[in-house]
C-alpha cells in the first residue's frame, strides 16, 4: 500500500486508525492463523474485523 499512496494520504489514514500504523499482510495472516488454530475451536458465528480499529473510528 505504501508504494501507491502519498505521504499526505498516509497521514490522513493514520489519523483515523487508533493503532496509528498501516496494516501489514502479516496482520491478516495472523488473524487467519488464529481462526485455523485450536485456540479458536470455540469461536463460531463471529465476524473478525482486522482493521487496526479504523472501522470503529469511522462510526
């Protein structure tokens, strides 16, 4: 993502992300690995939003 956005746009995006960093592919991979792991064996019918809090910031 950083290769296609300007520094100004990046700063605006970061202002709306409570974690104050852009997401990385590894962030999504970690969520997927959790859902595939035994640790998630009791998780069902949930929506896991991996957004760094950006979705809640927009609400």
